[in-house]
């Protein structure tokens, strides 16, 4: 059974940092591109960042470039999203996905605000 779980959401103030983690079943993690998406209230789910199976290639949505860093530890079937200088527009539910197929976690809420 495929399992994908996100950890680390919560409430932060503008300018602060947060790290999200994603733990996935080995069958959909090892050897596959992984990614983070987010969905703000009233908006469509959007791409945030992705990382190749070996971690050598990463891609970011323009608004998070220079602030967010995606990484992975294959031996632990875990992926991370380090988010710095968070802004209110970063608020949303953050989802982990595996590009092995249509595999998604249930999401974790990130709220940036006063």
C-alpha cells in the first residue's frame, strides 16, 4: 500500500522559516522524481518545487526561487522543503507528490500571518 505523509506545517510570522518533510513508501520514492505543490484558499493547486530521483536536478516556481530549497534523502525515503522568508502569499496546504504516478499526500497546512 502506497503511503505518503507530510509533516511540519503550522503558523509562522512573515519573514520566519519552516521546514516541511515528506515520508513516502519506498515503492514510489526511490528512483522517482518527487515534488511539492500547494493550494491557497480559493485557488487551484500549484507547483512549488520538484527534485530528480538522485537529487541532482531541482526546479522551483518563480515566486519561491531563492527562498525555498527542496532536498531528499533516498536511504530514508524522505524529502524536505526548507522555506525561508515566508510571506502571507505562501499560505496554503502543501502537498507532497510522487511522479511515479498520481500519488499524493493528504497535505499539511502552512499559515503565514500575524
